C-alpha cells in the first residue's frame, strides 16, 4: 500500500536518486546532496515550529508500506518571496496606436513581476517513473490539499504552482535561448541549477527591468509561453481539475505557466469532511476512491481507500489504520480523489 508521510533525514539517498531521474528543469529538486539535506532539515524545523513563516516549507514523500522507501516527493512552501524575491514574468499587453495613421496594435509583453509574493506554493512534485501506475500520481499531488485543509491557518490565502516549461531531450529550452541567455550569459542547465541551490541573487542583478516585447522573441520561444513540458501535462490537468487556473504569469527561465487558486476554492480543501474511523473489513469495491488522511500534524499520513463520503463513519482495514496511526473513534479527513468520484 502506498502512502504519504513527512520527509525524514534517512530519505536523503532516495531523494538523490529521484533528483537524478528528473532530467533537469525541476528547479526545486536539484541533484545536490547538500541542498537536499538542507531542504529536509528546513522541513523538519518547520514541523517543529522553529522557523519564521518566511522560511517555512513542508516536504512529503510517497512511500511503500512494505519498504517505507521514498519513491516520490511533493512539497509546500508556506509563503514565497518574503525573504528572497520570487520572480516571474507577467504576460501583458501594450497598445501602440495612431488615429492619424489609422494604426492600432496590441503587442504582448513580458514584465518582471513579484506579484505572487506572500503566496503559498505547491512545488517539487516528482514521482519515480517506475511507480507511475495506478493512482500514485494523484495521491502524491493531491495529498497536500488535505494537509492544507487540516491546518488551514498555517497557509496563505492564495496558492500558486509553477509548472515546468517546454524543453527538449537535451535540456534545450527555446524560451531560455531567446530570453534568459541574452541576459545571463550561461546555459539553461547552469542557471536552473544555481536557482535550485538557492543562489538567486543573479536574477535580480541581471534580468531586464523593462517590459520585453514578445514579438521580438523567436517563433519557437513565442510558441512555448504558458505551455508545459509533455511530462508535466498530467500534473497540470490534476491542478486544473482542483480549480487552479493560468492567469498570465510564466517562469522567467523556461516560460512555463504559473497556476493559482484561492486556498478555500480548491476542490479537495473545500469538499473534505471529517468522518469517524472504524476498523474492520475493507470497504466495498463499488464505493468511490478517496483520499483519506489523519489530522495528526507531526505524523501526518494520507492514502487511498474506498469510502462513502455521505456517511458519518469510515470503515478501514487494520493495515490502513496502522499506516494512518488511528484508533476506532478517531477523526479521519476524507474527500473523493476526483470530482467525478462523488457519490450520488
């Protein structure tokens, strides 16, 4: 049985293995042991309430109940940009018009922005390719919403997610080649690595301070603005099904879209319910597949079970109760895995 739990220090070797399988482009999961160890430590200190909000970030892993090894990772940054600036491009419009010449042109522009400062961020979503079967990807991505629902006061009103932009098998990003490379004088992989390891000062120092006309970019670069890497398309679809939308903000490196949603409008947050746990036989196979979590802050767990969300109790098998660390009578948070899974 697969389940979600908080990251642990012993997960570092598995996270390094995962980082080596990303193929680049996942800024927040660099193949750098020192950076990942620091990320784990920051997550542990967040759970221990030892950090100010500006530095807080939660890291979760997907684990197998047999081996307990991490085979996937996801994370939440509590409030981005409160210490180190959080940059993206806002895709806007500038009008050039002349009544005398009867000319009216709407020109798309890219403007450096800090508009998402203070938002909570969904990040670092990656699942081992060998585990991309069944509903593992859904569990990994959506488990974070139950944590947000359970501990709502620890997060901000707006939630954002930067999606990986388009690049080829060699790591070539057409957006970077037309924009970033002109200002940074380094290749995409190196800039991506520097950003992922926390060395972000160069962004403010070197990025253009004035709007860029999209029309001046290469046709390849223009075509990928707001588009996701093919491997990221499923992750985008998952977030959009929960209420996230693209609002014309893109990543400054690869042009990938930033999706956003008010936290209380996220479907899984809005529709989750607390049911009373009963331990017994497995639920009926014809019931909807649901995300089920405990409300234990320090030992948070999420897994997938069949459940009738219209009832007041939830019967779970003994193995699930052990993973969730719950006893009969405890409260479990439940929501259908997908909106179409709702019971009539």
